[in-house]
C-alpha cells in the first residue's frame, strides 16, 4: 500500500463502524471477518455495493451488519462526512467509497427497485430482481418516483431514508438469515387493514430459502406524527411548571392519550391473534415461564446491589404465576414502550416490531404473552417523570421538601396514566388472573431494567428498584 490514505474494504469498515450511531458493538473488541457483496445497484457513478460484513468478537460472538457503499470514480466532496476510503477494485479500477445512505443519488436506486416491483404487480403485489436484491411490493399504492431521499439522523440501530413526504425506507443494519418480524408483522397488519401502524409498502431481501435475509422495508410516512415519548415528557414538564397543578388537571394530564393508546394496543393484539394463530400445544406452561423469570432474577442478584431485599417478594409473584392452569401466547411487539409509538392526527401508531434487540432472531419470533407488551408500556410511564427530573438541572438546588413534592406529583402522573392505559387495554377492571399476569411481567421487566441500569447508568438503578418495591407493596 503506497499511500497512507488508501484502504481496502475490510480495513476501512472497522474504523467507520466505530463512528456510527447504529453499530451495537462499541466498546467490544472485534475484528472484521468475511466481507460479502450480496448485490450491486447502478451502473456507474455511482455503483452501490450492498455488503454483509461479518464481525467476530473477542468473547466468541459473531454478528453480521449490512453496510451499503456508494462507489465513485472521482472524489465526491459533498460526501466527505461519509467517506470510508479508496481502493483499486478488480472490476472498476480506482474507486472512492462512501456510506450509501448519505448519498441521494444512491438511495434513489432502492426507490427504483420498488418501482420495478410495482410494475410487476399482479394484483396481490409484485416482485422484481434488481442487481442481486429482490424487491417486494404490496398492492394499492403508487410511489412518487421523483421523491428525493434524505437520511434521518439520530437513529440507534437502523438507518432510515425519507423520500419526500411520500414514504420511508428503513434499512436494517444488524441482519440475520430469516424473516425479520418488523417486516412480517407489518405485512400482516397492513393486509388486515390495521389503523394502528404505518402501512407497509414493500421490503427488500437477498438470498433464497433458508439463506434469505431481510435487508429493509418501505413504509408509509406519517406526516403528522409526534413521538409518544416526547409527548409524555412534555406533559410532565407542563405539570411541573405549575406547582399548584395536579396530574388530573389540564396541561399536565395525559390520561386521555394513555387510554387511547391502551385501546390501540388491544386492537393490534386482537388482529395479530386472529391473523397469526398460534399452536397452543407448543405454548410454554406458566411454570416454565415462571422458572425463566426466576433464572433471570438469580442472574440479576449478582449484578444489582439492593435487589436482594426484594427477592422473596418477586419469587412469590413468580410462584403464583407458576400455579396458573395455562398461559395465552401470541405474536406480540416484544419491546414496547412509549418510544415505540407515534401520535398522529388520526390516532396512535405502534412502530418497530423487531422485538428485543438483545435476543436472537429465533427468540424474537417465539410467541409470548401480550401482557409482556402491557408491562413494557406501564414501565415506560413510570420512567418518564424520572427522566424529566434528570433533565432539570435546577432541581439539585431544591430543598428536600420541594424535591419530594415534585417526585410525588410525578408518581401521581405515572400511576394515573398506568391506570387509564390498563383499563382501556383490558376493557374494564382486571380479573384476578390478569392482575397477577400484569405484576409478574412488570416484575420481570423491572429486573431487566435494574440490570441494564447497573451496567450502563448506575445513578439510575433506583428507578427500577423503586418499581420493584411498589410491586411488593401491592
């Protein structure tokens, strides 16, 4: 290598990954293994090479990431911020490589692939083979072929490109062979006419059969959408701005929205239950689910200081769960919280059906209790006032009495919205069995949160521990 600025794909990828927001392996020792070109889009200036990169971690884990590169013969200074390197390609000569999703000329190639699939539509949807990728389209919507792609900033695990105000392309960065539930669940809900998701327009895949990999999905863009988490935090800030205001009063009240969100989740669960029936003969028994919760608690006790004081109470909740006769399971969201919701002019939408990121694809595809989704949302309501507190720098100057009063009002906000959400989801008062299921899954979720906070934000571990203590006080 004669020039210090020259590089090969393998050598360029590792330092680039470390700079991105979506790479999940930061802080871990890894090396780049196989770099496989699964497709090529375009016919020059740019070409887009769609790469699947194998990462081997020092602890033995192996992951695969999708890294699409746009390649130009000459430097493209407008893309300097997304530059990976330059090297001699055996087929094309010297090329300059950039992250393709930062390049409007490159992202247009995906849009044209979906257009080609629409042209092949037979009435039930169409497919098109383009450059080694298979583009799938659902029927009923014509894309704006003149729309310009614009990359969203700030995403944590994937990358999304907005095409005008027409549609949005989400490319999965961490990929695994098999069907991605974000695609398959949106497909089912869209075909069923659900009003609580952004409708799926299509998806893109590479490979066939058992080797097929879902690489991305094209969805309806929700123009009027506001993030549910941001709305909740705004409600709490309004509440705290007026010391005389109660959570039930105008400005700080979120209960109406909480109730409508509960109804939306119930309708989504009902649709998934009807459209994706589960073989109940293979469903886990309540005893098996409780045993898994106990194992997670055992592991957490060695990580979270202070959790041991609640262990006996948590085990009693799990033991009660184990004594149930059966447990209803179905396809669920799997990682539901306020940040996975959008409020639009037409109501609540639920997004990102990929499931818990830390789980394997096989685990994420397994049916689960719908009460896991409910518990995730209830815990999210509990977190919101604490996050606002962390953001209020002047609170550290408050006297103890004022701080305690604010925290009490924040707890009132959380509990009020939990009640409204839960009543709307259940369609009224909970039965004794439903109440037990809620508390068992709440306990399991809070234990998971406690481990996460102990490892990543030790100053926050008191939030899930307080939630555990309230479970014990029920």
